[in-house]
C-alpha cells in the first residue's frame, strides 16, 4: 500500500527468500563460491550452516537459480520432517525419475542408473536438503549412503546440507561420525555489520524501484542495525513496518524515531535480535506470528486515527 507513496515498484522488504535480493557480503561470496566449487568439482558433500534469519535459504535459492541456468538436474528437499521412504519418494519425484515401486532396493537401483546416465552425458545431479538439523539420524544415515553412488574417481550425486548451527552439533555425535568425515567443504552465513546493513537496505530499495532518494536517514539505518544485530530477516521486518508506519503518518523520510517506535511495537530492546534466535526453530515461528499480529493491531489503530483527520489528509492516503 505504500509503494506509490515512496516511488517503489515492489515491496523491498518481503521476508520471502527471493534470490534477486541476495546481498553479497564477503562472507556471502565465500559461501556461494564454496557451494559452486564443491558441486563443480564433484566433492560429494557440502555443508552450509548459519543462524536463524541470516539468509541461508536466499543463498540456496540463488544457487538453485544458477544450477538451472547451467541445466543441472536438481532436487530440493524443504520439508525435513520425513522418514526414509518419504524422503526417497520426494527426492525421486523432484528429480523427475519415474518410480512406481516402493521397494527401497529398486528405488536406489533406478536412481543409480539415472545418475550414471547423467554422468555419461557430462551432466551433474545435485540434491539440496534445507532445515537439515531436523532430519532424523536414520534419514541422515540414508543421505550418507547416497554418496556411495559413485564411479572409481567421482561422486555421482552432489549433496548440499543446509541447516542451523544445531546441525553442526548433531554431526559431532558418535553415531554420525561417518557422515561428518565425508563433509568435504563447509560454508557459513553471518549477520551484517553496520556498513553492510546500510548497503543492504539501500540495495533492496534500489531493486524495488527507488530512484535513489534517501528513504532511511543515517540515524534510522543505524537504529535498524542496533535493534536487528545485522540479522537480515529482522532487518526486513523492521524496515517493512517502518515504511508502513511512515506512510500512515505521511512522512517521506524514515528517521531513527520511527525505527524506535516500530522496535517498541515488537518489544525489541537494543540488540534484542540476538535473543530472537533460539536453538529451537519453532520458537522463532511463534514469535513472528504473535508479534506480527500485535504490530498489525497497532497499525490499524494508527489508520483509524488518520481517518479522523481533515479531508485533504484523507485524499493523500
């Protein structure tokens, strides 16, 4: 609703992991280079970890976009709450491999034959598993066994495991030591520093159609960093609601005071974003829902107040 007011073509701070908005910091470039190198070199297993909200899925979506441009066969597992048969069924379906049998041995044989065909044609197949920290030990062991599909010199299936830091802790468990030993490359996503946060906000506004006019003043950008601790998902949340709040008040510039007000609506103290990254992913989802509803109620109150103002003000809205 605020796009026309700020001269934008799209909402710049949607929380969807849109690869167009990937912001390349040094850490992000290193992670992307690590993933692409691991796949191109047929290393077999690559691990990507990062805290909640630091852009792992956006990075993976960028990787998937590049793989499709290279006409690489891919399967993307986004639901990690599956048992072994469900995991294999989903993988085969996403690779587009016809399979009308429930026999595990026959499924693996068809997968092996299909991978060999890809290899002989000079092609690569990549399996990406998101939220891998939630996988059961049985599924993780099955994934490890998939790396046994190989020639004498190279792995036939390239696997990217993506997860929160809890995944690294799980891989240290004795029963998963064989899987840990097969991880050839590791990459990480990180929160932004202040300068990266400023540039991140500016880049997203430019991609969304901004003509370059300042929308977030320097104090506002600093406040966003202070409250978000540089976590992209929290940055998006704050900036989105700052734009809405400024639109309601008909202000063309986001100031530090507006950021402070939105942060209060979300019960964010300075640096409180660090507390928004619990070890249990479900807790983050509950927080987002409750706080989003609270903020929507606050914004609704502001809209009702604006309706009581004079008619010219209403025509602006």
